[in-house]
């Protein structure tokens, strides 16, 4: 799996993904103020799963019908907790991600949306 990590999701999370041998790029390395539509287009063009904490991507996809290559939306928590929650998502929901699902994590709950 390939990931695009949004600025808000954090560099620590991106580094953790790299340590797990995933192909990871970060929005902050290209433009930390990149517009959400451009981030989404980048993720689609490179078939990368977007990891973010920004809920605006849901609107782009559901209301504006923008394409995506899968999204993980994490809760705004300390990076160590975000990483643990991402690890569980990858452990138990990797198949959903390969099918371009949207996974929303809030509290101990995970919501999975398919196209």
C-alpha cells in the first residue's frame, strides 16, 4: 500500500509508516498549504491512500463526487495514540483500504464506507 500523509496527520505518523516498510509521501514536503482538492488529486494520481484528520475530504467525496484512492480519517489525538489506532486499522482493515474504502476512526469506533 502507498500512503499520502496530510500535514495535520503528522510527520511522526509518516515516519512510523515508513518503518513498517510502506511507500509514504507527505504533503508537507511538497506544499504545507496545499488545497484539499489538490491533495486529493495527488493521492488519486499516484493511487495513494490519504491519511488525514481533516473532515473536509468527506464533503469533497460525498457532495462534490471527487475521486479518491482510499482515505483514513483519524481523530485529533496525540501522535502516539494516532499511530496505535492506525496500526489497528492496517491490521484489521487492509482489505478495505485496497478496495478504496473511506475509514473514519473516532474513539474506539471505526466506520468503513465503500463506494
